[in-house]
């Protein structure tokens, strides 16, 4: 049976390679369609299988350029399951990978995964992002929708799994996502600069040094806390170690308090979804975020001037008293401003001016997508 499935996969790839293609700046991948989601602030390439190995933060090049790509590495969804009255999980699902080919630390999509999933409806644009439908020969359909925040760098993917079999109940579904992110770009040298951490609420975060090559730190999490997670590190030195954790459904991690790196690091999260009887459907959503604000040392001077100026006007409109220079202002105000193009491409900057005794302080707060980063305090 397994030989027949693998033969079918090989035939499917050979036939689909004649029609499937990538839309620039996404790179071509054998046997699948890959299209770019873009909003002017980021470009995320997504395939028929919800897999990606290209993510440009900021402006995208006309053709693929690894120096600007934070995801070659790749991001790959995985689904393990058992069958009621048959083999337990994860054996019927094989390796569990949706995509038939991945990077797995090689920096190019060149590693076959033995995935039996086939494309029913190729990835295409819809009103809010992209959509594709894939099928597992044992009787599962998966609808994959991918959205890019129109004003930021957050990618949301929703996986809707439906049992379309005649009478099979799938047991112990475990959905997972493998995340091999390169914050300093995906050239051979820069791909080895990452440090990976884990937190139950924020998931997997991979950061890089601000050495002039940093593009954006990145993170991946699910709609709830994971049921299993793993990272590579001194005990497992390459991304393929995490890739193997996912496909064997055996996760290893040194502990949340330990940061792993620098190196070509990866992490994975897994969530248990229970059983799926005929005609039943279950869904799960993951979130991936690029965080370019980490490399910005301070807010633009103009925003600070505007904040202090508006605060002064607000104070004097109440009747005034002591001039601003004297260092006493009562109350506080907030200003939301738009960042100038080419600085960090993020909107929703909040400047807060408040009474600080004999000097005034302004707090620069990144937008909601970057709320994990600490406030920067400036005295004037």
C-alpha cells in the first residue's frame, strides 16, 4: 500500500510540474504553485500546501534574492493521525508532511518528504488572501487560507480539516508547524546567526544580532498553547533535527529558560485536535510574525517634537501657568503617527508625554504586532 502511495506521489509531481509554477519574486518549486501575498510592507510566498520558504520584509525584489529572504529555512505544516480499529497515530499518516518537498536546512526546496497529499484546488487569490484545497488518499480534505495583515507583517494561516471518507474515523489528530526562520537573511553565512527561544504564550521566537544584516526577528504561535514543542541546539545542531522531531512525532527541548544559538536554528509546535468521525470538521489557526522594529534604536526625532508640541498646546489651552520649560505639566496625552517610508515600515507608533517632575519623558511604543518588545524611554 505504501509503495502504491509513493508511486502515486511521484506521478503526481511529474504531471503537475508541467503546469504548476511560482509567481516572482517567489522561487520555483517542482510540482506546486507558489504565489506572493504582498501589502507593500511585506511579501509572503505561499504554496498549494500552505508551505513557504520565502518571506520578504519591507520592499520585495523583482526576482528572488536570498539576502532579503527570512524564510529559506522554511515553514511547513504537518498532520499526524491514527485510524479507529486500525493503526494508531502516527503510523497511517507516514511522515505527516503536507508539502511534497521542503528545504530542511539546505536553503533551497530540494528535500522530498514522501507526502501523499495531492492538490484538489491550486492556491489562488481570494478577497482576503489566498486559498487552496488538498486531499489525503485515506479520506481527508484540508482547506488552507492564508492572510497577510494589510498594515503589518503578521501572517495568519487557517487549516480546516474535513473527514470525507465513507466510514473511517481518524483518531488522535496532531497538527504541527515547523519554523526555520533566518532573521539576518538566507545566505549561507547569515542563516547561521539566529537564536531560538520558546515561551508557552508567544511560541517559537528566532532573533538575530543587529550587525548591519538584521532584517527582522520572527515568531510563530498557535491559537492556543501547544501540546508539544521542540528546538534544535547543542544537542541537535541542525534544522533537520527539528524537522525529524515533527515527522516522527517525538519532540525534544532543553527547557523554556534556555536560549539556543547562534546558529541555523529552528523550532516546532504541535497541537492535539482529537478524533474526526466521517463528515466532521476541525480547524486550527497559526500566526507568524516578522518584527523589524527590533533593530531601530530610537523613535524619529520628528515624532518626539510633535508629541511635546501638542502636549504644550493642550496644557496652554487649559489656561496655562508655568511654561513648558519649567518642567511641570499636568495630565497626559497620546499621539498616533505614521512612520515615514523606508524607516521600519510599521504604522501605529504611540508617543506618550506625561509629567516626570523636572523633566519630560516620551515613551515610544511599537504597534500591537510588536507589543512583546519593551518600551523605549527618552528624556527631553
